[in-house]
């Protein structure tokens, strides 16, 4: 699932198009709608794709190489829509597996890039595969750990911020249950005063990131950007400040995870 703008960058980092949520959004007034598959099916059916970015995420280009992943790593991209980031990841000699609920998005992705996928049944899902790129068509919450046993990394640039808070907790718990403990994650989030604007995109603050992921990962803030000046419609919706953060979630060792559990108990 994808606002296109140039974001003011910290020293040493160029301003670059940032994510599938860098484009100014449609007016989604009822955040509960985003909890339903019907909401997203309707958006794709009606061509209301204000989140879709017609270029590769500039932050992905900048920060992905810093993760030091070996070639042939299987990268999981949740709620992937038809993002061009999938193709960029394969160009970096990574294997890619996405999950997307909309058949329109999946079909259009392969057709727009001249790819002929092999479509097969995959448990409760459909598997669309062309070479080193696979998109599973279906509900994220229908995925199981056996579906993703080879995953070595997760790229979440627009999934967590697409969800209301209660669903974010469910999403994070399910993600941790289905990806291997060794898999790292590149995560992109927005931060702003949620009382001044309803999402999506939703505000996900650092404390929430810690609450969701600190039991599993060491959380590193790679960069934080001041973004509000590049999203005037969000100012019109009541925001005066908005920042965006790129996170590196590094898996804890088993001993670190146990120690963390003891501290929270």
C-alpha cells in the first residue's frame, strides 16, 4: 500500500524522496476504515492511489546498503502494493517476497513491468512469482512462520504508519511471530501530534517503537527528517510539525532477549 516530496535532511544526508507515504494523502477522515480489506480494495478499484510513489524510495537507496546484507538475502516487504522498491531490491541481488491484499495491485505490478508470473495456491494465499521476486496475494494476518522461514530482512516503509494504534500492536506481534529471529528490519515512521490530525499516515512515536519491538530488536535511529514543510496538505489538516525517522531494528541475541524480558517482568 504508498506522499511524493523532498524532505529537509539532517547534515550529511541529502534531501530525497522519502517513502510511499511522501505524497500528499487523500482525505481519509475515518481511521477505522483502514482496518478493513474493503477499504483498500475500494481504493485500488477506484484508482485512488495517493500513497503510491512512481519512483524508487530515495531513503531505501541511501540506507539499505548500510545494513550490510549478503547477496541472495530474502527480503520481506509487508503491505507492498505495487511499489517499485521491490524491483530495486532485486537489482541489489536480493530475493524479495511481498504480501499485498489487492489482486489489482499485484496484477498491475507484474503487467506494468513486463513480467509474467507463475500463479499458484499458497495455503490461504496466492503466490505470484517471477524469478527472484514473489508477491503473496492475500491478508497479512494469514501468513505463518512456515511461509517465511528463509527471510533475512524486513523492509517496512509504509505498513506500520498505515494502521491505527490497536492494529499496529497486532501487526507488530504477528510480524515478530512469522519472521525468523535472525531477520533485521529497516523501518520508516512519521511522528506528529495525533490529536491535531487523524491518519493515515498515523503518528508512531519512539516510545511506541520501543514498546512494539524492544523485546526482539536493538533499535537504532539512523536519521530523522523535518518533513512538514514538504506536505502542505498536512499543515492544512492542522499540523505544524512532523518528522520522519528511518530505523534499523537489529535482532537481539538470545541472551539479550532473555535479559530484556527479565527487566520488563
